């Protein structure tokens, strides 16, 4: 289906070779987003909507200074949890990536 220079695939697409994008690439909120942990809290659950087809690999990058360690835990097709070892004096925001692999 093509409209205004955009092609829409109604099913899955597989590329057997390399792929190069000359322009911007947009991903769904299930793939890339942000999560904020309010000050004084030790964890935050992030939900996938809709549910993913498999359990993803999740990585985080802090956007603020973090006092102590942090980790991703309890990753499923439905959600993951970000945990901090110490309560923070301010809200802390992370950029997160969730990627499915075969």
C-alpha cells in the first residue's frame, strides 16, 4: 500500500541483507522511550502496550546523575522493572531500548 510516498506492509518483512536508511527512523514506544523514577522511590515498572511477541533485551542509559547502582530486572513480554540501589534526592530519568532478537 502506498500513499504520499509511504509504503505500508500489512504483514511481517524480512531483509536477508544489510539495510541502510538515508533519513530518519521512527520506532514505537515499545522499542525506545523514557522512564522516570520519582525521588524517594526505588523502582519503576514499565509496561509494553501491546504485549511483545517475545521477551526483549532491555538496556538503559541514565539522563541524570544517579547515586549508586541501578539495574533492569523482571523482564517479560509484558514489562520490565528498573531498580535503584539507593533512594534519590531528585527524580531520575532513563532512556530505555527494548529489542527483540532471534
